[in-house]
């Protein structure tokens, strides 16, 4: 709100029914104290017919209702409207209680400072490692911890994980094949994921206690699947993990908070909140224009008439408090798609359910007559209370967005004026408000798959020259087929990703020269330690984003690779390899040209 005086309305934080306020409102229904008290003019108000942003199914009926709710300059009254104040109170807070009104009024008169949000939680970002006790996973954990990154691991066996990774490891006990064990609360704060989960393949005749045979790869023994099937681990498990982390990791295209986008829509209940709070007479509304968007579809419209009469000068629309706070911590800001009118507006975000509280605010300029996408970084938000900066306010809490507000005002901040302000009618079509991830985008989900996933059904392939997993795909429960389906689930998830396809994994140290390739054609070997290094490096490389690639060492199988501890090889710059990669090359291109199904 823009007013600097004490607000009776700011005292009210009542929760109740959200039913539309009845048209009949007589003095008989008011508390006697309200009727007899000499109330000051600064009050909260709402347009006579508050409108709701509704789903497509309700648009037709909504359109007929909003036609009668238009506002003209002649309709703006030159005196304060107590009825509008009461309707606003009812719209945002439910039916008024005289007892609570008096109680909160006394509290506000004795302590007029705004209620402050709780201290924001740290959203610096945790890296989740799934499959953290496996050959690649435990090496990934070790590298991340040495680099000082906050790490959380997803494991099935807590005792094994603490024994292997240390008693102080931050862990989630869960099984990706069992969706019910992946509780969303466990993944709060997770911003990036490295998935090294893989179906277990072992020798039929058994292995040594330290899994020496397994470590040498299935080339050296007759293999079989141990435990859950490839379908459950590589495909269904992958989908379960994606669904569990998607909310905290974020989507490349962002999360829709309001509006229409393609075939999706998001409902919000908007109400007008104008300068009646400071005795003014400006009036605004929110309507749906069924054909007003840039592409001829529906859009919301913030419109009204602003006047400086009675010391006023602003209009706004504000949502009711969300029943469940929006967590936008995976994103960098909000993007508004709107048709400008040349004026400067404000977006206000609140993180507290209290009515009169700090609003995290950003101003934005529009271009007259043009549809624009305006990005407002969360880092640009400033804590504002009644048009004044609150210097000691806590940082904006991205995990708890409670309400949104759009405002057109004569006032900027701290006594400054809006240079584009003009009295009279205005109109701002807003088709969507959504989050965004700023460019350049790096992978948020790095997945360790396998070379050969597209080969089992590839026409004309000489299987005798292929690795055992390709030759034995069917005997091993279609392991590569389901790995490919898991990859596809990640590619279709909307999360920024990188898919690493190692050739045969070994226990050799990292450090050998590497060959990166695409199209799923190469064979060879690569150390687990090297794959762990590649996964960690991919998290911070824009060149690796949305890429699928195979990797092997230049050292042939017949030659073991060793490193002199006294003279280790230099640390690699993996971007040199990532820069060579291209999007949309997976090896499926050959399959899609063939009638043979995968």
C-alpha cells in the first residue's frame, strides 16, 4: 500500500469465507461501534464487482459478467466510499468480526510498525546425489565435498551409507522404485541432481566380498540382474525421481503462476486495492478479455481510472493469499507477458499472510501498444512498506510467496514520483506471470546412463563386435532398452539436463586422454573416477546443457592405465570437450528412420 498514515485496514488480518460479498449491506448489519466511531478516511477498498481469474470452462459466463463491470472516468466518485471498503475487507479477509476489529485496532495504534516476515531460509542450493553408494556415486560425493558444495544423498540403506560416506552425511532414505518413499519435503533446498543409480548386474556364480568381478565389467563373467528389474530401476525409478525433484530443481520454461499459456491456465482470485486506503477516489478492476491476448486467446486485464483527488493517486489489484505458499526458489525471477501502454507499473510480492506488511517490489516500464515479456529478477526486489524502503527487512524468501499485486501509482519510493504518471483511464492486459531461469543455463540434472542404449534393435549392426550388454540386452531384462526410456523421460521433463553415457566402467584412476562422441557408436573403457569428475564439471557448464554424449578413454582394453602419485596428470578442463557437443543427437535418429521398434 502507498499510504503513510495509520490504517484501520492494516489492523485486520481475519481469515474466513471467500464468498462474494452480498449486494445488500445495510446499517443494521454493522456493529454499533463502527457506526458511531469518527473513522478517518484512510481505508481499504475494492471495486464494486470483484472479478476472479478463472479456468477456461468458466470464461464464457465470466465474460458476460465483466461487461457490466467496466469503469469510466465519469463513474469515479469524488467522495470516500465506505461500502467499497467493507466489500474489500470481506473479499480479502472474510466476514468482519467487530471484536477482532477493535482488538487489532488497539494493537496497531500502539505499535504502527509493519509485521516483519520470518527470516528467509538459505536457498544457496544443495546437490543431490542419487545412487551415492555405487562406484560412480560415492566418487561424485567425495569430489563435491572436497569442492565445498552442500551435498545430500539418496540411498536405500542408511547404515551402509554412513559407514561408506561418514556419519555426518546429509541423507534421504528412499527407493526410487517406490514413489511413496520419495517424500517432497525431503528434497527442499535441492537445486541440482547427479543421478548415478543403476540396475545391479552381477555374476551368476557369485562374486568376491569386494565385488572384484563386478568391478572388471560383465565382459569377464556370465551376468544376471540382481534385485529390481531394469524396467523398475532405469525407467519407472527414473520417472519417480524426476517427479520428486522437479519442483525444487526447476523447469527451463519456468512455472506458470498466473494466466494462459498454450493449453495450460492458472487460476488466481484478484481483487482491487485502490487509494481509498488514503481517502482517494481512484478505482480499478480486473477482467477477462476472451480474445485479447497476443495470439487472439484470453488474457487478464488490469484497468481503471486513477485520480489525485482527495490526496489519492494509485490503483492496484492484489490476489488473495495463496492457500499453499508458492516455492519459487529454483528460479531467478518473474516474467510478465503483457501489452504495454507507456506507463511505469509495480509488481509487489508478499511472503507473509499478514495484511499490512512488507511487500518486495520492483518497478517496470512498458512500451505503448506493444506486447512485451518483462523479466524482474528476484535480486532486484526491494522491501517496501507504504512507499518507504525498509532497510532492516529480511531478504526475500523465495520459498514462501503468499500473494501478488500489480500497481499503477503516482508514487515511486521514498518520496520520489513516477515519471510516467498521468491521471485518467488506463489499461494493462497481462496474459501470464511465470518464473524463469536466467541465461546462460547450466544443467540442473546430470544422469549417468550407458553407451549402447540405442544399439540392441539397430538394423544391420554386427553384434559380435558389440559390448556384452548390447548382445545380452534381452537376457538382462532389456537393460539398455529401459535405460533409453529413462533418458527420454529426462529429456521430456523440462529440466535442464546432461546425459553422460560411459563406455565400459573400470576401477582405473582418472587422467587418461578422453574421446567424447555423439550418436552412440563408440566402444571402449572409461574409469568410474573420470565419469564422476565429468558429472561434477557438467553441472557448471553451459556447453553441457541439454546434451547427450558418450565418452571413453584413449587407452585400449589390453593396456591398463596407471598414474604416478608423485607426478599426477593435470586437472582437465572438461569444457574443451563439452564445447564440441551438439543438441538433439542421441543415436535414436537411425532407429527413427527404420521401421524396427525400440
